[in-house]
């Protein structure tokens, strides 16, 4: 699916940096306290344990805690968690080296002007500065390893959760399909209407029986499919409309206007059938004069699939009560495509007494 780069998202102001979690702060405090204790142990072994050693170890640990917190903010603000390994390593190489140099400047400034340790008689030169920079750089790489390891593990677990949610949503869609779209009442009416045609128009009766059997077969085969081509969805919509036309007769007229370039785009199964069913159930069926359904589908300028279903009637929205079918469809779209997909229902702003259902689905690589 099309996705903006992290840099474009940042420039557009769409990357909000969340506050660190409690677990992050616990790990930060524990980790850098242990690092400060390690430095203090080195002082005690190679120099001597003293008040200055405690203060210097605290300054080192505190400075690196703050700088690593700043690095975390920079990583989240720039969207580096979404980068591929090689671009990420290149950015971390420069960031860690820069922070290592900055840390030494801050640490030694604090030691000289705040701690003011007793003179040791040992000169401090560029060799020592470089050694401390390399040491801190190595520690920051360890920090990054833990941070990104935890992030990738959490993202992997979230992907598993989303997969389970999607599977549950698909199963719910199957149950809704079997209980509402192909419920016994629908089958009863369809079979009765077909039976009435057997003697009057045997050829049409056979055609309607084919529509009904294909609709049943598609619903049974829906099982584990997450996406189906638009062309297959349109076949089911045609079957459904033909069967409904037996019941509504001249009260139902419809048209399908579909761009051939959009026929291979994938979308969740039974999505279009849901929109057409709602148009008939809530728009046309309650009206003595019936009405018209117009379905149009094409690719927009960004390459996304846009489907519009217009029907005679009025839409009376109730906030938070969109219906099980519409809510289920939106959940499946969100799990499959994220914010790139959208399903909207509203009264037409240009045509009186007309309801519009608009579906936008990004083109996934599988459908190219």
C-alpha cells in the first residue's frame, strides 16, 4: 500500500512523539544506575574510592541517561523505527558518534566546574578523550540494541494481535453473511419466487437458480479469505441484485459502471454486497415506488480504488449506531489497510433524495 516516508510524515506534522512509558523509565534508571555503579567500581579498583569518584560516576550516568532519552525522542520524531536496517544503521552511526562526543564535553564541563575534584597529577589529553568517546559510543550502541530489540518485539506481538483481530472480524463477517444476507427468510423468498417462475418462464427460473447457487457457493467459500478481487465481488453483487429484482420487480432498477483497470484490485469479501444490501433494505424496500441503485468504481489519481454506491432514499445517521455490518466492514478495512482505507455514508450534497456510500481502498502489491 502507498506509504509516506517518515521524513515526509515528520514535515507534515503527522508524527506525534508519545511520552515514554513507565517501563522505559524503569529500564533507563536501572540500566544507567548499574552503569554508574560499574564506573564507581572501576574507580575503586584502579584509582581509589572517594567522594569525588561517587560524584563523577553520578555525573557520567546522569548525563548519559538524559542524552539517551533525547536520542529516544529523536528516533521517534524522525520515525526511525520504520526504516530498513541499512538506512537505520547509517543514521545511528552518526547519531551515536555525535552523542558520544557531546557526552564527553558535558561530562568534563560538569566535572571541572561543578564537582571540582582534587588534582590527581595525571594530565588529560586527546588520547584519553578519544578513548572515552569510543567507550560511550559502544555503550550507546548497546542501548540502541536493547531499545530497537524491544520495539521490534512489541511490533511483532502487535502484528500477531492484529492478525487475530482480523481473523475474528472475518469470522464475524461470515456469521453476519449467513445470518442476514443469506438468512432463511431470504432463501425462502428466493426459492418461492423461483418456483413461481418454473411454469411461467422456465428459462428465467433456471437463470435465477444459478444466481442463488453462485451466491451460496461464494458465501461458503468466504471462509478464510481476507481479500478478493473486485471482479469477483461484482459477480456476487449482480447475483444478489438479480435475486432481489424477483421480489421488488419494477421497483428496483440498477446500473454498474466499473473501470476495467480496477477489476483486479483487492478488497475485503462481501464489502460491496453489504453496501448494496443496505441500499435496498434501508433505501428502496420501504418506499412504495422503489428506486434506483447506481454503483461506480474506478481508480483515482493516486491509484486507490474508489467505489460509490448511490441509492434513492434518505440517510438518518445516529452517532455510534452505524449498524453491525458497517462497523464490521470499517474494522476489517482498518486492520488490512490502516488509515489509508475509508468507508463513508452520507446524503448526497448534489442530488436530492439520494444516499451515497463511498469506499476508498489502496491498491496492495498483491493486486498489481
